[in-house]
C-alpha cells in the first residue's frame, strides 16, 4: 500500500534542494542587481536574494524562487524541463549563424555632391569616374553574393552617392534577378541615397523592381543643412522633397531614414524626434558618430564624449516613452533591437549587437574597386589607410579565400563575447555584441580593454536604463514588449 509523504514534505518554508543553471549578476543601481542566464532571460534581485540564491539557501516560499524557476535559472525536484527550454532558446538565438551572409553592400561609386564633415568614408568629386564600380567588378561580386548559403539575400547600394552611378545599379539588379530565377533566394534591394539627385526615372526603376529607399535625415532644416552641406545649402529641402516623391512612387513604408548625432544635435533631441514625427516616420534610430573616415579627419568624432551622448539618448528615449504613454506609438530603433534580445528568444541582425561579430556574417561590402571588406565599418577604416579587415579582391580571390581566410576568421574567433575577458562574466553579455573593427580602430586590438571601451560604456548604460524603466512602470514594459516584437 502506498504511504503518504511526511508532513515536512509539504512545508513550503523548508529549504529547497535546487540546482542552479548558469547565471551571472551585476549591480543594476544603488539598491538592486540584475541577473541573466545564457539565453538572455533576466531577473532583478536584491542583494540578499542574490546571496541566498548563490548560497543554496533560497526557500520555495520566497517570491523570487518561482520567478527564477520560470525563467530557467534553477531546477528542482518538481521539474527538469528548464534545461530543455534553455537549450531551445539558445539554439534559437544562434540559428541565424548557419545562414551566413544575408546583407551584401555594393559600393557603386565614391562620387558625392555633399560634403558632410562627419562622413565616415572618403568621397570623390562628381567628375571622378575612376571611382565608379565596373560591370566586371559587379559580376564577380554577384558571384560571391550568390555563393552565400543564406535563403535571403539583400543587396544594398551605397556610395558616395550611389545613384550617381545609376547604370551599374540597373546592371546589378537585372543580373541578380536573372540569376535568382534558378537560385530562388528571397531577394531584396535597397538604394541608400541622399535624394538630392533623385529623378522620376530612378523612381520608376525602383518601383518596377520593389526597391526600398534609405536616406539621411538629421533633424530640422537648420541642423540638417549644417550637418550635411551641399552646393546651394539646400540639403534639407532636397531630402524632404525626395522623401515625399519616393513615398508617392514606392509607398509610404518603403522609404526609411537615419540620423547621425553631431555636437550640434545634442541640445535638440526633442526637435529631432519631432521632425521625424512631422515627417510621419514610425520611429527613429538615435545613432552616435563612429570613429572612422572624415569623422576623424574633421574631428567630428571627438566633438562630444559618451556621457554627453548618453544624456542625449536618454532624454530622447524618455520623450518617446512619454509620447507612447500618451497614446502616440513611436519607436526608438536601437532600444527595440536590444529589447528583442532581452525579451524574446530571437536574435537581431544588427551587426553591432551580434556575437560572434556580425562582420562577414551579418554583412559584407564589395567596394567599387573589387576589394571585399568584412563590414561597412571595415571599409571606412580602410579609407583611413588601415586595411586590416580587407578580406581580398573579387578579381583575385574566390569565395573560400575571402570568407575562410584568416582576415575574417581570426577576428571572428576572438569575437565570441561569451569567452572574452571582461565579457564572459558580465551579466549583460547575452544582449551585447562584439565589435572587433571598433576596438581595433580605437585600441589597436580586436577584443579591446573593456573598462576603456566606449562601446561597452554605452551599451551597459543603455541596458541598465532600459531595465530600470521597465521595472519602474508596467506600462513601459508593455511598450517595450511591443517594440521587441516589431523589429
């Protein structure tokens, strides 16, 4: 006859025999901590809760116990399923690595009629046709693009001003579509353009082939014209007119815009956001300057530090949250990509938030002259004379030479944040990325010294800022959950 268990077995105040799954913790603020597991699930805890959990003294009747159990921080006699769920979530996050390169950037020309002081690449005058991509280079670049195992291939045209070499864009689109009749990839095209030379013929071509438009909009007219000067001093007017025309031709949501934060932008974050709202964009990416190209030569990158940018960013984020709480839906896109890693088992395709690094995996660049770079930032670095991340040349090297060579595999091997000193024990590691190009540019090392890294400083402050806002207000958490499932 089966016997009843002893009464002590049902005492919820008794100490539990639980097993901790891998976890890390770090201070969140002056009072609490944040703990994360391998899949990026997080729990906020008090110092005493951290101590009890780590010491095996946490009791089942403590509220934090069930939260840790449900988020795969521990297993006990009641269930072992957390191990399987944790493994599934980790596999889901890493699954996109098998697809390899999905974004293929073709630099059609270095020619440009703008003279932006923060530009991250060298540019050439409009009459310098030797800086245009040739058909032979385009064909060899397409050979590599279609060797990628990715089921989805996005071809993005960049410059300079990409549309100043419109014949090569037409050629690449036609050839890619021809090849795709047998390759059967999910093929998409994007033209990155300042819109200043946009004409009806370009728009008709873009509409015919479902090509998306990506442009720059730094804020109100005075700020945009100051950041992005061109002959006629009318870059803002050209951009606004171009956005309207492109939307009419291609559809409202097929035109996107990016801003770049300069020193002149810092006091104007609300005005910048208001400009994006006035222009009927659904969100904004509050993007800092990068340490490459003209941004270094003109000292634009050194015009403000991380502290000032973070103040700018959080003022903007709080304003956007305020708008959403008032019923107006609007997204801050960098936050949304981070929140996707925080709140879902999915990975973002944004190169800066990938580990291993997104260089070569998330994106690759085919320069006008045939040189292949591991990322857009790698090309920018090469424009400064540092070709560390040049993977080869389409005229001299094949797919194996370029994508399996040491120039790519060595920095990738060092970019697994989970095994990098300073990252491997950081609670924020599951949400962060590895940026070998940035750390090489700023510290001369693929990994970099994390306490000196502005990349780490910026991201850790952002992670803490997002968590504290979610934990303080359930309505904000619901807003953030929506963002995480949109991007």
